[in-house]
C-alpha cells in the first residue's frame, strides 16, 4: 500500500476550507500526536501499552483520513510489542507526511 500525501491535506481542506494557518496548525497537531504514539509504541514492553498506543494512533489517523497509517496501526495491534518492522514502517510513514509539509 503506497502512501498518498494528499489524503491528510484533503481532509484538512475539507474540514477548514482555505484557512492556511489553521491547516498548518492542525497538520502540526496531527504530526505531533502521531510521532508521540509511535514513540510510545517503540517504548512499549507489554501487550496493553502496545495495544493502547496502536489504538490511539489508529483513531488519530481515522480522524484525519490517513488510511495508510491506520492499516499499519492495525498490523501493530495484531503483532507483538516492539516489532521492529512495523515500528520502522510507522516511523517512515509519519516522516513521509512531515516531509510533504516541508516541501
């Protein structure tokens, strides 16, 4: 599944129109929260903490229409705490969204 960088921007534009400052603020809030949940996943050592962080990440992405990361969060929920493959994929997906905003 490839990441579509337009999904977050489309969701934000649909929600707030053409208010570029508000879009930037919401984008920043999304990225900050997504990065926090990925960090919590990377530090989780038990099933409960791992699952809670993955569920929060999935809910955040559902709110913003970021389906690719939602799918990765589902994989994390089904996987084992600390899975290095899913952690790399999540970090890379969040970084890709951040990079689009810096372009």
